[in-house]
C-alpha cells in the first residue's frame, strides 16, 4: 500500500500548476510533456528548441535538486519487471499519440482551459487506470 502524504502531494501539485501557468504566461505554450518532448526531437533547429530543452532538462535534473536539499533520494519500490515497465511505456506512448496529448497536457492544462476534448481525454485516462488497477489486483491477483 502506498503511503498518503497530503502536504507533499499538495506542494507537488502546486508546483506543477505554477510551472504550467508560468509556461503559458511567459511563452504562451501548454505544458504537455508529450508535445514538448516530441517538438524537441522533431524540430531540432526550431526557435522553440531552447525552452523545450530547458524544460526537459529541468524534469530530468529535478532529482538532483531533491538530493541536494534533502541529502537523499526517496526510496523507490517498483513491483514489476523491467519488461512490464517497457510494455507499459509503449502502451502509454501509443495512448498519448491516439489521444493527441498526455495527462499533463490534457489533465492539467486542458481542464484548466475548460477544453471539452481534454476533459473527455482525462476521463478516459482515469477510467482506463481504474479498470487496469481493478483487473490487475482483483482479476489477475498480482
């Protein structure tokens, strides 16, 4: 069972919201990780490349900031094999392509803009997650 940490969850959510608002306010861009990363890869000579690279480097470098502040990284426990993680990653990639975005773009930014498409996509993400957890825990018994 995962430990519930309401204050850390609130702080993390506030930081995600602040980053999304800052990106929209300063650059007029949506903080959808799928779109940011795909634009970084697909458009290496674009004028958007610098902010996209900075955003991705910030995502990858944030554990170093945690390490510097806390002196240690949180303990991680991954209860599935690397193959299952890979399969999950491929399925998420397919889903973000079919859904024209990811949970950060639709769930954080799209819902905040009252986008009907993003609300539908987020409801689909959440329903799929609920069904997946139910099947894995109660049908398969893993």
